C-alpha cells in the first residue's frame, strides 16, 4: 500500500505546475520567461510558422487543418499561454521542437502582427 501512495504523490508533485498555473505557463517555466523577455521579428516569425506550424494550422487563420483556426484563438490569448502551448503542447497539439528561444519570440511576433 505504501509504494502505491508514494507513486501517486510523486506523480501529483510532478503535475503541480499544470494544476496551479492558470496563465498557461505549463512546464517550460523559465524558458517561457526567457522567450517573453525577447523582442520578436515578425518577418522571421513567418518563416518559423511555415516550418513548424503550417502543416496543421491554416496560415490565413480562417480554417483549421489538423489544428484550430488560429485567427480565432490568438487575439484572445495571453502571450504566456501562446508560448506555453508552442513549447509544451496542449490537448492534442504536441510540444514543438523549436530549440532557439529567439525563433519562438519571432513566431509570437508574427502571430500577433497577423491575428490582432
């Protein structure tokens, strides 16, 4: 009985970032903060979108392919929630493998410039 309780507590302890963070901060924590501290370049962000996002999200933001139409999602979302979704994934969207924080900041800048 004790090992089961220990495993359950260990699993719960690993999930506390997701349970307590209502701003979309997720598990990337300091990486999200680092991205949000950068100034993004929208032109470069478009290239990042084409490389990492366009296969699932319509670039015009009007219709979804596999993922939702971002034109209806991005305007109402906080920057921290968008960055967290890109870095950590959300629901059926997997975390994206974008190793450079500046690329993520550029992507955010492009999404903000495209879908206000």
